[in-house]
């Protein structure tokens, strides 16, 4: 398993994606505002995702 770096785009949980803003020991903080349907989903701007639960889709 490869850990994401700041600036990578990751996909997780039912097709959601976001840009990594911070890398922690066990997780990353992801900014979700890059998703086209962000406003429709009414989500918080950021979320925490465990390293086991995402896939890097763009570096």
C-alpha cells in the first residue's frame, strides 16, 4: 500500500474523490470541494480518510 502525498487526488467510499491537504500517520485530510457535485451532496469541505480506505487516482 502506497501512502498519498499532499496534492494527490484520491478516491474513496462510493466514488467520492478529493485532494490530499495533509498526511498524518494513519490517515489523510482530504478537501472534497473538487467534486463536481459537492454542493448537491451538502458535505463538509474536508474529511479524514484512513490510508487503507483510499486509492490514489492522480499524482
